[in-house]
C-alpha cells in the first residue's frame, strides 16, 4: 500500500510540474487558461482543405549568387517574413524561402491517425521530405539550410542529421535548441521519453484539445520575443495568431516532444548559430523568465557536442535577428559562407 501511495503522489506531482512547465512556456498564470468542452483542436475543421503530405506548398525564389540558401521560417510564419532578408542579400546568394504547410495561405496535411505519438514527428518529417523533393526538383547542390525560431531551427538541424548528402551547412536564426521548462522559477529538463508521454497523454488531449482561441493567443509568445521593435513585433505576432489552432497545436506538440540536441554529434557540416541576445530589460522581466534558458542557454553546451557548431551572439535582437540587427547578421553570414566555400 505504501508503494502504491508513493507512486500515486509521484505521478501527481510530476503531472503538476509538467503542467506548470507548459503553462510557463506560454507566460500565463494557470487561472487564465480557458477551456471549452465543445472544442476539438486536435482535428481540422470539417471544411478544411488539405495539402499533400510530403510537399512544400509554396516557396519564393530570389537572388543570383553562386551559393544557395533555403530559408525555413519558424512556427506560425510564412515565406514573406524573409522578404527583407532576400532583398538585402540578392547579390550574394540564390535564396529559396519556403512556407511550411499550414502557415500563411497554405493548407496543412491530414492529421495523423488518432493515437499517433507526437514523438513520431509526423508533420515535421513530412516537411523534411518536402525539402528533399525541392532540392532534387531544383537541382540544388548541397544548399545551406537556414532555420528560424521554434521549428525552423529543428527542421534545419534535422536535415543535416538525416540527409547530410544534401546539406552544405546550417544557419540558425534566433531559435532555441530545444524546449526548456521553468519549474519553480528554475530551468528544468525532462528525459525525452517522459516529455513525449506527457504531451501524448496530457498536454494535447487534456489541455490543448479544448483550449479557446482567446486563451491560446493570450498565452502565445509576446511580440517582444519576435522583435525589439514593438511595431514589427506586433505585426509578426498577428501573422502567427492567424494560423488555425489545430495546425499550431500539432506543430507545437511535436516541438514539445522533441530534443534535437540528442543527435547533434551526427552533424557533419558547419553550423552557425546566430543567437538572439535580446537585452537586459527584456531578459530580466519575470514574464520572460524562459527566454534566457530556452533561446540562449540551451546552446551553451552544443559546441562541446559537435566542434562544427559555432555560436555568434546578436546583441539587442529578438528571435528575428536579421530584422533587429541586420548589419551584424548579414556580415557574420557572409563571413561564414565564405569560409565554407574555402573548405
């Protein structure tokens, strides 16, 4: 009986800790979480049109340079966020900015079969498949893969891990290496299997499934996470908030149920991490207590895992580093790519 009681309370505490961790990711107190039992955010709406799994539904191309870069926007964003990036660099590189299925004006693929674990990365694996098809279709020779923010970062690294023959290098633009929870005010990492199990059994079916759109938006990343410029940050927040909840939830749950750091040693190409530095005011605000652990500190040990990983801090820049500090980002990018070409 004593062992049964211990297991019961251990499981209860672990659930409460994980709930706090997920809630703190969204920077809102628990009492603000609004649920509607009639919602089912784990399926598409009945009239939702689907895209074909394994395709990139939209991309834009610009530039005449000899070096090719594929730009992957982060969670909630479409190819248009790279318009300024491509205009500034059109003389240096040939660039492809993609839209991940379901973002912008594109449609997502069908939901995975009921009961599929988010740890299988069903949708993100299909994005990787689409990127490989794009590389082959456009006859690209080991392009540089640039990933932005949450999701874009993990997709770029996944390409280098699983398809080294198609990747010449990786650039990370202001994204976190992984999800880092804040529990009782302190960063805490959970084993991947535990995280997957919790997302499968609680986060998705018990919380995200019935969350209201209003509560989700209130808890989403704040504009300051996107840009230090409030106007730009608000515009970017609005774009992210326009994405249907089922699409955002599927991709976010796959992010929570992942840890790309476990495989960084497999990467065989150079990786440049342009790390968002934010500023002291932003980082010291209690509502942003997850920013430093997740967007900055999560990278600290990565060069020791793989010597091909180089980190350059971009001061006074939020996750859209090239919008907040373009001169430094583009200078460091040019230097990095010149070094790759000399190899």
